[in-house]
């Protein structure tokens, strides 16, 4: 029985079905009602497609052909659309998946900490390869892209739960426990112990992260006890003109924390003035490799975000907010939903907020595994129940966004800044921190080869080397620094010399990093030590972008795969010196030619690595290798030549 | 209307029209794949890059809405290099299997690669493999050739409204596909093959039938229903290999239905009549003798010229007339408003015009042929001339049973049938694809049929045969061309006025000369 949903060339061994799969699927009346309630949260029924497929997973253990047809009929969309949406996302359970789907993160921060070894160990232990399922139907092994858990690298996701800092030994233990679990349903019930959050000591008094390690910090009770929702209550009762609030946020100097650094108040001012409803969409699709700050805020201080949502909704006159949380964050979505339920029960969401006659509804919309949904228009396509294809701009979302209505898309951390800014004197306090153009504190996620990876909330403008060496404890095992990726894997890489220099001193703010030829991005710093092979590092991040390209625009769809394969050939010893410039040229051809900037995000770091570490490419091409021991590489049968790292 | 400058020349851009369409209408060639004038723009192929004065980057012309004063450059080194680069990306995973590809010769990948002299591939890696498989009863996909332009997906969503297609997977694994259990099967599905700019979607009926560069392309009109979609036929070795829609904004837009497209088998049918029986003189004699006890059966699929002559004939011998029609199913209207008519005759309006269908009434259909059969039994009709252009018409048993009662039966038809066997005079006739003439569609538009292929040996044009008959009867003096008959029937109109896209006769046009004969059996 072939699985038509499997990607060609990626089909694994399938589980021999004990009985033929049903020809038809149908939800029970109770589940149908649940789906109707979901549909009612959106202006259009078909927007409930992503959550509806989660219902299929929950009820039937997978999304299969009859299930897709059933959901299509219930939502009034074509079965082909459901199939197209299903195959766009990587996180839905397929009919060929085993009880436990083991997803090994393979992206750079985890790779730097040995995730390849974990994958190899699991593959050997279970006797299966990538995307394959054990004959007993118990385990499916997958290699996945960044899980936003980089401080816990190498990390593994087992069904929906995260396993942190895994080792071959801890994997063996978990496998034994999964085997011993008395599962009956199609989805295994065993879970690894809940995540332990490590927020390393922070030299500067944190604001956003002040409470995240306190017990019960995610509860309403805890949040209210520390003065939570007071700013919102005050604002909703004040009767202030919303534009005043926009102005106040604008004056605070707050800039978007998601990557682009666009002034938040300015973005709000772009909202089209018409009679259409306005939507506030919260970008919690944190998936830029190396970034894991929003996950912490959601898991540990969700009410801070929710209060931020209330404040923003007031400022932009929106009555409906959608939190788009990335599919892999299943546990976070649950925590967030609990927090929302608590807040509704307390009257902090819903109608007539704080006696103001104003209403705000908030809905959690869970993605399903697609980096591109972090791009704001890709996110909106996904929110509307489609494939996460970015949309052509103009029109910008502030004019024509979700369902054609004016929409503001803000990052989680951006909104979490609002309670501190809008409390009395808060704007001034916020403005007093940071640099001239980069105000306030920001959460920096640091990962890779550092002693204390984790989230640090620091004033913008903090020197990069201070974070790496003083705050995060420097490079482990006495190794030397080699390279730093300062703003997520989309930012051009910096050399150790650039990072260590006093003049110019690279600071963690939008301007300084731009001057250094890179960018602050989402504030994700990936540190690479001297043992890192830069060709391998390039191959790693390019595999990520090739995997995550939505496939719409020709240069990105084809180009990301091309440069990834070529980088892989170099890594495996099949490159030629003459091809180094060609690789650079192919990357350059992708820049500025596409609907969104994913192609640029792949090309810019690639070009920086080729330029700065060209000698390593030459060494690979001339058969000298790079002389460094590093992660395992699997030699594809089709690429000639031996692995060049002796 | 915003005034813009295209390569230095000032032009006016119609409001609401995207730059690419403006440029295309001006005759400025801008290469593109995903944009199609009948679909909403998608902007994904990135081929139509041009330089516009309000952007630093090159922009895709299909998404630019021209604004006053916009300066556009469509040629130059930067633009050429960019397009060449897009083309290079487009080809890396393409199988380059032109020698065996059905689209060869009409493929935009081939055309632009040729135009941009992009002959060398720098791609050394493994290509992505995507499946080749059936998508539905008539369509097959070569996944490796798909460039994810989404034209087919947009067609199924926006035009047909049936939504059988989606892009599935992502990145370079993206490909158009159906849900595994729901095939691509709708009344206008084959349009996706025409609009596929590459060789991904293939019409199984045309697969490996002809190399298009050896075939001829000839314009005509589809006769499978009263809509009269404008078509272009691909003709190879005197055989119609396929029909494709030809754009006519007033009739069919860019599309046509699958029924019409595939309803070409009868043209080359083995059952075509080839053997004549009797002569024109025999028939003339029979009709003269029959006088007002004669009857003529005509069809709503005759050309206007033929119907005009048949009317002259009926008037000359004072014969009764019954008009054959054919209704199948109900009207089907697509999401975009494209309609497939249940009236499967090509010239109902023409027949109504010439034989007076009555207020809103259609020509007498087979019901009255049954009445005619009764008249034969009653001895009211002794001579019958059946002139039929509807292939495989199911003749009512009553008429077939009554045939032996006739003194004389003449049949002019396309295919063999029960009446032919009983006829004294048999005239094998030519079909819609073999003759010159005009038909009037349901909106009253006169459109022109043209001979696409040579008729089978032995078949005659009814135009000539009827004229010979009328000469024999002393009604007409010469046998003239189709156009001459047309000009006689529609004074003030000629074939040049009908042109490629047809014409609707205005109120000023004189109705067909002569009076309508007695219709039916009243």
C-alpha cells in the first residue's frame, strides 16, 4: 500500500496495516460541534482547516485521505486544497507514522552540539532510516529543522513533547520507557518529563524575563499578584483616544522584535482607515534557527503577552486577535490556551472589558511546521487556512491583511514590551535604556558553542563580545571562537576577528550590526568554535532554507535547493575551485527577485560565509579537507568522492 | 487613464489593468509563465521582470499597477541578465526531455530558452524527481516538467470552480496534483492543458498524436452545442488531432468544454456514408410528383446557407418541414459563468430565423417528426427528403416504421442509419469540419465554419447538391459559392464582415430574403 501523501523520494518503510484503512472517516457529533466552535472563531469557515486537521490527528491518529475529504466537506473547501495544505506542513501525523514520532533537530545550533550523533544512534538502535517506521509500528524517525529549543541542544521532539539535551544514553532510556508503555491508541501516551527552563544568570535587571523562573509564573493568579492586567484595566477605563496610545508607543522607540526591527508605533499608523474590521495577529511562529525567546515567554509568562495584546488591540481598535503559534509548540499552545481560558473567566477578554463597552477576543491558531509562516504574509495565508505562501506587497497587511482587512502582525516579544511601556512613566523608562535608535531591552537567545547558552535580556547596544564571553561564559573546553551568526541563521556571519575587535566594536543593536554588514534580526546568536567546518555550517543552514522554501517563486524554489546541494558536494569533497564563485553567483541571483525575503535569507549568509571563509572551500575542493573533526555526514550514493575530513 | 512611458514612448494604460497586460496589448514582448489574461495574477514565476521608475529593484510586470508618470523599461542588460537567471533556475530540475515531450514546439520554456540563448547548464547536482501519473480520465501530469506556476490550480478554482488541483509539497518538491482520491474531472478540465506553459499537463487524447510543427493550425467554430466556441484545430495528415479554444471575448473567452473538444470522432468515423444512391434528377422528380404531399426534415445543425437553400426547396414544392433538434442534459454553468448548453445543435437560432420557431419556441423537434410519421400513415405525406447533420441521431421508431409506406424516400446524411437502408436516393454529405459556411449561435452571432479536412471520398457538400436540385427544379439558375448564397440570404453581409470572431446582424440588416415555408404539420 503506497502512501500517496509521502513526498516522492522520501517514502520510508510503511507499517503493514493490520486491517485495511477505512474508506470513510466521520467525526462524532461532539467533535463536529467542537469544529463548529472553532469555525465560529474566524470570519470564514475555511480558516479552521489547520485546527480541523489537528482534530483528525486526535480522533484518528493521523490525517489520511478519507479524513481529508471529510474535513473538506465540513469546511466547504475542495479535497485537493486540504491535500495541498497537508503536504505544505511537516508536523501533521501521517498514516505511515508510528506511535512515537522521534524528531531529531538537525539545524545548526543542535548540530553544533552533536545532534547528528543522536540521529545516528537512534537510527542504529531502531534499525530505521529517515522518515521510516519500525516494523512493529512503534517508532518513526525524522530529521527536522530548528525546534526553537536551541539552548537545550541537542534536542528531540517525541510526538508533541520536547526532550532536552539528549544523549545516546538518555535516548536508550526513553526508548525503553516508550516500549514499556502500555499504549493502546495510535498515538503513544508516554511523555518525557516536562521541560526544565534554564535562564542563566542575567547581569542586568530583566523586565520581560523577571518572573519566568518563579513557580506558577504562567498562572493568572501569579500574574495578577505582581500587578498584572493593571495597565490594561487602567487604559480601558481611561477612555483615552487610541491614537494617543499609538503615539505613546511610537515615542517609546519600540521596534519590532521579530527580526525586521520596524518601529511598532509607525506600523500601527499605517493601518488603513476604513470600515472593515481590524485584526491583530501575534506572530508566535518562532522558527528562525537559533531563536527561542518567544517560546520562553509563552511557556512561562503567557499573561504578559495577553496583556500586551489587550493594549495593542485598544491602540489599533481591533476586536479580534489571533495568536499564530508554531506547530511544534504543542505544549506552549496548551499553556497559552489555559491562560486565555483563565483570562476570559476573569473577564479580561470578551465583551465589555473593564466596563469600557469594548471587546477583544483572542484565538490561538496553531501552525503545523513551516518556517515561512513566520513571514507575516505567509503567516496570514496560513491563518486563513491555506498553504503558507507569502503574498505580494503592496498591499501591506496594514492595508489589506487577514481576510482582506487591515491587519497588524506583531511579534510576541514586541507585545510583551507594551505593559512596561504603557504603565505611568513606562515610555520614558523604556526610552532611557538602549542606544539612540535602538531602545529598551531585548531578549537575546544565544546558542551553539558557548558555556551558558540561554536567553538573556539585555539593553540594546550591549557589545556582542560581552554577551558571548562575559555573560554566556565564553567558548567551552578552552576552544577559540571562529564565527558568530548574530541574528538568526538569516544574518550574514561574522568572523572571530570582527566580533573581538574593539574598533569598530560590534554592539547588539540594529544600527551597529547593520554597519558590520549583518543584522540584529530576532536577536539569536549562534556561536561557532574553532572546530566548526564552515562548509558544513553553510550546508546545514542551506538545507534548512531549501527545506523551508514555500516553492512559489522560481529563484527561491530552485535556487535554495541548488546552493544547498552544491554546498553539500563541497562538503563531501566533490567541489571544484572554479565553482566557488559560481556558488556565490547563484546565491546572488536569488537576491531581491522574489515575493518574500526567504531567498535573500539563504543567500546573504551564504555569500558572507563564502567570502570570509573561502580558503576552507578551496581546501575542500583541492582534497585537503579542513582538517577538523566534526559531525557525521552521510554520503549520498550519487555524490562521488570520499568524505574529505580525514 | 494613467499615462505611462514604455521604453521612452508615452502610452495610456487602461485603468485597473496590470502593467504586463498593458505591455502585451501594446505588442511589447515580456516573457512570462504564470500570468494568464483569463486568471488572477499570481506573480510567482518571476520571469516578467521589468524596470519601473518607482522601484530600485526589478519588478514583475504582472503585479505592477501602472500609475501616472510611471516610466517602464522592458529591455536592457540588467533585465536580460535577470530573466536569464530566472530561466536558469527554472530549468535546473526540469528533465529537458523535449524530444519526447508532447508540448515541444509550443512550450514557453523552449521558446524563452531559445530567445535568451541559454544553452549551457551549470547545474551538476541530482534533479528532484516528481511523479508522472494520471490526474483524471483525460489528463496526465509529468511532474518533473511542472514549474508550479499555478495556472491550472487557478483555473480549477476561479474558472471551473471545481477545485480539483492544488500545489502539493513545498520547495523544489512542489508540484500540481489532485487529492489522491478525487481525480481532475470536470466539464472543462482540458483547458488546463492549453494554459500549462510547459509540458506538465498533457491531454491523453492528443498524446503522441502529432508533432505540432508538422501539423496545421486552422480556425473554426465548435459545433457541439449552440454556444459556438471559437476553436483552432490541429490538423495532421487530413485528421483533426485536437481542438483548442480560440479567444473570443463575446462567445467563449479563453475556454471551451471537454465535450466539444473531444467530439471529433464522427469526422473520421468508419461509419461515414460514402456510397451514393440515385441522382439529383430522381429526387427532383419525386418531389415534383409529391407536391404538397412532400415533406422535408432538416436539422438545427445545418449551416445558414444550407438552411436557406432547404427553405427555398420547401417553398418551391410546397413541402411541409420538420426541424430536428437535440437536447442533452441540463445547462452547466461554471463558477466564472462559462456555460455549456443542453442544446447540442450548432445553428438553432439560424433554423428559428429561417423556419420561424415562433415566440421563444425552438424549432420543431423530434416530437413533430412523430407527427410527420402519423401523416405518412395517413397518406398525407408520400415523398420525404431527410437532410440531417446530427450524427448518431436516434430516429423515432414511428418514422422508421412508417418509411415503407412512402412512395419515395431520399436521405442526405453523415453516418449510416436505419433510414438510409430504406431510401431510394442517398446522398453522403460532408460534416461541419469539411465545409465552408456560417452558423448562428444562441446569442445571434453569425460565425464561420471552414473546411479543416478533406471529406471522405464520395461525400458531397449539401450546398452544391441542394443548388443542383434547385436548378433541376427550375428555382435557381447556377451553382454558386457558399459566400454567394450567404450574401443572397443576408443582404449587406459578407464573409469578410463575419471575420474571425463573427458578427451579430444589426437591426438594419435585412432578414433573410423570401418567406418562411409552412413549418411542421399544422
